[in-house]
């Protein structure tokens, strides 16, 4: 009987951990791989043409932000 109870509590604990991880993934902000800005309504992200991750939809403003960040 105790083995069944232990197995049941282990499954419930695993389900709770998995749900917590899913929630964290949903709430995590994505960042542009080129300039590093976080995704928002003003800066929506799309797939990068070279497939390296999410990138800004507007390439010109993305390059401007990257250049501004590189300046000391």
C-alpha cells in the first residue's frame, strides 16, 4: 500500500513541476537575437531569415538599436 501512495505522490509532484515549468515558459519574454530588445507591442518579433532565433520585424530600427548599443 505504501508503494502505491509513494508512486501517486511522486506522479502528482512531477505534474506540479511540469505545470510550473510550462507557466514559466509562457510568461518568459523573448529577446531579439540581433539587438537584444524584449518583445512588446511596439517591437514585435518574427523568425530571423537565417533561422537563428526571434528577430525584430522592422530590420532598420533593429540595426539602429544595435548600433546605438555598440557605441560607448
